[in-house]
C-alpha cells in the first residue's frame, strides 16, 4: 500500500494481496482521521459482503472468490467510544457483469484498489441502537 495526502484528501493505492479494511485503518490511524467519507474502485478475488436482517438483528455474509471488479465502494470513517470505526459497502461485478454487494466484511485485492479518503474536520461518534441492533451516528 502507498498513499499521499493532499490537504483534506488522501489518495491510497492498495496492492495485490492486501486487505482493504486493514489498509484503510492503517492509513486513518497514521493520519489521525476521525471523520471522513470513502470511495474506491479496483479489483478483488476474494471478498465477503453481508446483508443485515433488522428483525433478527443478524448479518448474513456472502463470500465470493474469482475475478471481480469493484464497481462501487463507499462508506465512512468515524469513531465509536472515541476509537476508530469504519462502515463500508461494496458492490463487485463478475466476468458477466453480474453484481453482488452489501456491507463489506473483508476484501482481498487481486490487482489494485484506488481509494479516496475525504477528510471532514470534526468528529461524529456512534452508539449501539437497541431497536435496530446497529451502531448509528450520534448526532
């Protein structure tokens, strides 16, 4: 992984064999990012995304292996109890253009990932919502 900071934007290249969430966290901690929006594209060959069932308060993960293009990766970096927290969703297409996606649990890069972390000056923490079972923005 390599990255460069341009004022409030961090441009990140995540390399083959690296895991997206791990590398994003590494950059955010090094750069003291407390609040940001994230977007990226690239290619993965092993990823897990999930769908959350609110009634059951349970995630259902789906794992995919093979050649996939990231068609959308979007999310946020913020804090929960003052510590680093990230929430990302990813959609990826197979060789026929069929897209799979959901809440990103892990993704291994097959070629490259080009990520933009757009830093926002401020801080938004999260709290555990008893109704949904999710960690929501504390606004």
